[in-house]
C-alpha cells in the first residue's frame, strides 16, 4: 500500500559506538560501570566488572541486515541456529551512528520524525542495580554522549530518548531536570519493578511522584522499551537455565515472561495510582508487543467492577487516556485497536534491527482492515500528537 503522507516512526535505533558509556564517565568509575577489556584475545564489554552478554556483538561492526529476522518473528522460519536465521552480517552503515547520515535515511524512507532509542543501553541497568550510585553515574554519562552525538531534539525530526533509571529518586529527579533543560521530549526506561539493594519498589511508590509530576508538567513522554528487565530472576524457581543474551532464550522464558514486564508495569502505573495522581502523564510502550493489552483491559475492568473504591478513576479509561502502544507488526492489530482504541496505536519499525522491518513503511501492509483514516492515525498522526508536534 502506498502512502501519501510522511510517517512518524515510534521505534528507531542507533548502534552505540564503543565510547557511548565511557566518553563522559568520571574518573574512578570504570570498574564499577563500563569498561572494555581484552580477554582470551577478544575485546569484551565489562559491566560492573563482569562480561556482559546482553548483546553478543557490542561493537556492531559488522551487524545484521535490517529485517533479517522478519520471517523468524512471523513464525515462518525455524531458528534453532539463530546465527543462520540472521544471515550474513554487513558493514555498519554510517546512518546507524551519524545523525546527518540518518536524516538522509529518514528522507529516503519517507519518515518525517522518529523516536530514537538505544540498542545496547536498554540492557545495562540490570547489571548495575547492586550499585545505585554507579548506575546513575553510568546513565548520566550515557546521556551526555547521546546529547553530543544525536541531541535530544535538534529539529523536531530525531527525538532521541535519554535513559532514566529510578533507583535513587533524588538522583532521578535531578536527571529529569537535566534532560528537560536540554530539550528532551521523550525518556526511555526499562519495564519492571525498581530493584535497588534496599528492596524492590513499584513505579507507583510515592518516592517517585516528583519524577512523574515533573515529566507530566514538561510534557515529556515516558517510553518503556523492551530490554533486560530482570524478569529472568523469576524463572529460577522453575529450574530454568537463565540466559541474558538476546535471541538465545529457551522456550519457557519466551512463553512465560515475554510480555510480563510491560504488562506488570502498566498495571502498576494504574493500580498504584500514578495515572490517577498524574493524569497528564503520557506513557508509550515500545517494542513490547501488544498481545498483553486486551488481557490487561479485561482484568482492569473486572477489578474495577469488584472494588471501585480501590481506584481514583476508571482504570480502563486511564489505560485508554494515558498509554500509547507500539505493537509488533505480527500481532493481532485488530485486537489491540478494540482494546485501547485506534488513537493510541503508534507504528514502530524497530529499524535497523534484525527483528524489525527492512522497509519501515511496510508496517502498513499489516493494517489490513483498517480504514484510510485509521491508517493515517497509526502511521503518523498518533505519534505526532503523543509528542506534541504541531500539524
């Protein structure tokens, strides 16, 4: 299907250079945060002093071709040997690391504006939760690099999301102020409870209200992007072998906890009162699929019918008012439309990742049965409205 309008793509990525975490890292923090080391003749990324395996190839050169896992994620290709499913790797394209080259790419793809997210960065927090100070130092250094190389919003086209961790509420609020002062329109976080050495907390804990209030006041979108959520800790009771390496997970984790982090996080934002206390807060779920949305809506509706006094406001209305969802292209898109409304669906291509789309605009081919007005909403207008772009 051809489109006669420019797109808003809610899920684009860069591939971090080797100094993304280290360029602005204060002296004395390398061993507690990120450093590169040669081990057995191979350069490895160490996080908190341990080899980090979230991304098997953290140098990203060569890197997988965009969309190379399309058939695999549509269930049309077996992937017992995931390396074979990836196919041949290719040299990294300048547009994956250079902002000017990426703008030219967006022009060629017919994309007017996009959210830009980390690739490596969304998998780092879990390795740092035992050292709260180091985690905040590491992600602030990362955000300084991001501001250098991409900017948070230089022209309304590439809206790069600084990473926010809530481990220390005071430090988190300071980071929020720092990124707002520098033009951020979206921040990225990991789904799941806040895990610090003092114990787990919900994002709905009152300790975080100042952060939510400031983000809501500034109109900054809170994007929960899939990554290393820490949920593998829950599999140990089942005797499951745990792997923290992307794409190398046995079936049990995929089937049981694949969408639990985002389901639980959105449920916590509603059930623990965040979206009641901060009704103008805008939340986007990115690269977390949408199959969880109808189930969450049903359970919220039942819970509200049983104990309405537990909610400050109808939880289904909160979901439909405050949460935008970027579905996987292989999801049941009609089901998510029925559950949350077409006005809250935002298209994301996950470009240039292997599990995304080779041609971002081809997402429209999975919108069969959507009207022309609905397609324009999903592919452009909803994203622009979410972030407050005019026109």
